[in-house]
């Protein structure tokens, strides 16, 4: 009987193995491949003022599936990475980049072919990801070409929220055509490449916004005040009429997204907020009253904090006395003396904006390192970390149904997108573990690697692992 029982049992097992659908087996195998478990980590979740210690984080495909104290049971075949007591945190977000503004200056960029601009932008994208930035917000000069290339897996780089071209009035901050092209701006290389658009009148602004949406913009950027890098827009001069700004906001609203504005002057910031703008790019001449208005409106401010340091004049574009950029840079710093005190007192939503133009390679890396340091020096490590993670994650969500990456960004939370760093040490205590450096362009040049960042994961894929 025992022999017969064994034969019957074997038949049952054989039958069971035959009736299990092949699709279920393949699905199980795929699940094994796409589970990554981080153990023995201390978590900075993007918000809290202390680390959650002795934690484990399970990633499945591109989402954070489970977070727990101690151990999590992984499926057979999952990749398990022991964090060794290091800090696990969200991938960083830079809320103001210009990957295509990569010449030595405007004249140099005007003379470039598109293949060179694009190749240099690709190098920029790789640099930002290597520095721990898994998401960036393009604030002018970049449509979706690089984004699509990265998203398709052909090139390593961060998620990109593009604004497409700058939109500027003639003689505004985004009018970066050469003086010799004033009679016929269509001769401009930068206009023809879609890096900038000139629009005068509400109908022209409306058309420019629509063109940017046709180019894949997730939000819109317009210039409502003068700037330092350009020659034509003085800092004191307001740009665009209320009607023109409303036209941009109306068009953005039809796409369930928002308008960001380049602006410094306090009165210009107030005007933009009252009209419905949601993101203030720079804004360093702000008053306490206007900072309160940002908070009341649920808007955001994205300052370039390195610009208010004495080191800023190491930048070759702003370091030559007598040039328009040098003169405006001095004016900018003279009017920014109360900025840090006001922001710390009012505490509006603030995001880190590295805002590098005309610096690439080692110089660009030094600028990013210094911006991390300067922001933390002014506002503290916790605010610096929040401003590179959870707060810009909220700003990304303002793109609504126009969001190219639906999901939670900037937080370590179940259900959030799996953009994760593991770093040596505790960044709440020591911001240099993220590469922050007290020196600016006088820093020792470094390669494309921050050794204290040990794991870089974006969308559930590991791009760096030195554990």
C-alpha cells in the first residue's frame, strides 16, 4: 500500500505542477527580480527633525512598498542591501536648473550648434544625478528632448519637470538676443532653438504659453523683473503688464498647472502673487509683508542663496568690474541683506534652487556643492534637507494632471516613488555628507562622484551602489 500511496501522491503533485498557469510563475519570478530590501538603516523621511533608527525599507518595482522597524521579510530572490546603520533619505530635488545654458556666456551660447548644446546638457544631467539629484525642475531653455531620452533609459539623469522656453517681453530678462539682432530677433540662434521666446501683448504671451505646452512644459516660467545675467533688463524695471501675466496664468490653469516668475523686487513679487503666480524664482528683495503673502497664498519661493554670498563674485560672468553683470550683482547683494532674516522669521515654503548658468564640469560641481553649504549655513541643515526633498515634492505636485511623474516625490513613505539615497553619517548634523563644501569656485576640483553618497536609486533603479 505504501508504494501505491507514493505513486498516487506523485501523480497528484505532477498534476498540480501542470495546472499552475505559466503566467503566474513568470509573475512571481518578476516580483522576485523587482524587490529590493534595505535593512539596518536610519531614515530621514524628508520632514522629521530626527532620524528613525534601526529601520528597513522595501522597494517593489518603482514604489516604496513597506517601511518597518527592524526586519522585513523579503521574497526569495529579492536583492537585500545592508545599510550598515547609514542614513536612508529621499533623492534630492533641485528646483531651478538650466541644463541648456551651458556656454561660457550668452555670446558663446549664441554661437553654438544644437548638437553641442544638447551634448553638454546630457553631461549636465549625468552630473546632477551623480550628485544625488534624482529630480530637477527646468526653469527655462529646455523642452522635453533630454527628458524623453532619460525617461527612455538611453541616458542616466534625473527626472525633469520642464518649463520649455523662457517667455520674456522684448528688452526683458529673457531677451538674451545680441544687440546686433535687435532689429530682427528671428536671426537669434537661441530664439530659433526655442531656448527663449519674446512675447509682447497678452495675445502673444498666450500664444507663447501654448507653444510651451506643445513642447511638453509641465509648468510655465515668465520674466516679470530684471535679472543679473542679461544686459537688457534692469533690476528696477517691472516686466509684463497685469493683462499679460493674467494671460499666462489663464493658460496654465487650463492645463491644471501653475506659473513661476523670475523676480527680485518686493513690489513686483506682490503683484505676481496677487495675480495668481505660485512660484517666486529668486525674490531676494522681499519684505516681511510679502513673505507673509507667499505663505497665505500657498505659494513657494526658490532663491539662489549662493548669490548673496561674497563668494558669488568668483563666477567669471559676474566678476569683471564695470560690466553690466558686475554692477547688477552688486546692486542685487545690497538689496538682499534682510532676506535670510525675513525667510527664517516668516517661514514660507522654500525650495533649493542651484540655478547654475555658464558653469559645467568640475566648476558646476563646485557650484552645487557650495549652494548646498550656503543654504544650510543660512537656514540650518534641517531646512536645507526639507528644501531639497519634501517641500519641492509638494511643488512638483502643483503640476496637477499635467504632472509628467504622478506620485509622491521627496519623501520616504509607503506608496511614494522610490527615489532613495543612502549616505554615510547623519546629514541633519553634517551636511557635507551630501557633498556640501564651504568653498565655491576656489574648491579643489573633484570627479563626478560624492563618495559619502553610497546608494543612488531613482524610480526603483539603482544607479550607484558602493555598499
